[in-house]
C-alpha cells in the first residue's frame, strides 16, 4: 500500500536513521555547509554506534575512498548524502571501513560503512553525522521526526515530491 501512496503523492517518502544515536536538526551541525543547508535539507545524528547503514532502498552512487561519506540514490529519487563527522576526510580513511561500492543495490539497513566513533572522537573530531537530501529542490515538504534517541532504521525524515 505504501508503494501506491508514494506513487500517487499521498504519504511521504521515509528516510531512516543510518546509524543509532541522537537525532538533531541539521541546523545544529557546526559546519555551514551542512548547518546552513548549502548541500540541501536534512537531519543529523550524533552516533552511538559504529555501523552506518543505508537509510533507504536504492543504489550506492558514491563511496568516498576515505570512507567518511557515502551517497545513495534512493528508489524514490532522493539523493541522500551520509557524512560521518566534520572534517573527517582529514583522517584519510583511518578509523573507517568501507563495505559498499558504487553501483551496489542496497536495501534499507544494509551496511555501507563502519566508523570507529570512539577513535574518531579521540582524534578530536566531531562525529555528528549529517543526512542530507542533495536534490532538495525536487521535493516540496520535509518533516523531521521528533529529536532524541533513534535506532538505526527508525524513520527520521519524511519528504514529499
């Protein structure tokens, strides 16, 4: 039934938490690229787990060679960027393990990356993880779930075309 709701514009497209942790508004990300929604609207999770999973069914469009970020083109058309931490590209892959590759078909909950959150924090990096809809202009409505603790797979954002 949900398939028909999405096709006919009734009900929204659900984006899940890619990682367990604390859901916060994207405006709480201390980086203007994310906090000011330069890359698009979204949410952020302060992770409490190391497993970063697909937030929707789709195709992996990019996995950064450093393992600090991945992007998925969801079957719904949403282009979703998951960026683990701020400035973590500077770690050059240290504390990250890549499990997916460009072109992989994924289901919501499939493992994409692992990040040793405690080690990344120990190196002095903020681990907040923005989840951004990069093609924001293709959607008319963005509704974040209530902030607070979330488990990987919980719906954190509902969008509509």
